[in-house]
C-alpha cells in the first residue's frame, strides 16, 4: 500500500467541472436559469459559473466534441500553490503519473496546477488561481484544453 503524506491537510475550495458545449451563449442561458445566477466570467467561447451552493467551479468551453461526449475534464480547486504541491506529492507517492503546469494562463486566469488521468481517460486537474479575470490577448488559445492522457499503474498493479 502506498504511503500518503499527511503533514498538512490540503485545503480544497470546491469541485471543478469543465464541459465542452456547442454554444456558450445557449449554455450560459441554460445554466443561468438552472442556478439563478449570472456567470462570473464570459469571454468568446468561454464562460465560468462560480457557485457557492453547491460549491462548484463550472466552466463552459465552446468546442466540438465527439464520442467522448461533453465532459472536458474534472478538477479540484485548491487554496494555494502549497496545497497544489502537497496534493501532487500525495498523488505521486501513490504511484500515479502527473503533468505539471505552473504559472500557466488558463481560462483567463494565472494558475499553478497539475493533471492526472484515470484509467478510462478522464482528466483531473488540481489547481489554484493566482490571478483571476485576466483580459483577452492575441495569444489566447483553447481554454483548459484537456491534456494528453498521463496514465501510470499504481505500484501494486505494476508488480503483477
């Protein structure tokens, strides 16, 4: 069984779900009606709902999708870079492969994060927001594009 580092607890702020949508405008109207709140950020091809009840960071990314469906990725928003690094240490100690993205401009926010992918290809993002609501720039590309899968067997599975 892997050793889990427990020196300081990680402070998770809320769950994160990113959906690929065909039309941000139509999806914003739907989720605004569903939650009774306006999005906290809207950019071309992107919108973010920052909900407190339930605690959820929901983002909508306008892009085509196929057989994998509308789910872009899942995640957990953490309180600080220190929490990202603690969680990363826990995950790597458990034998999982990660991909780091530190000081990255994603979803119009500066973030520190890492990614891990489950055996079915579902990407999980663990991140903290360093600076939010950045303006659009000429270099902006697809927001939070799901990374290439990073898959590793746990140590126990690798020995089989």
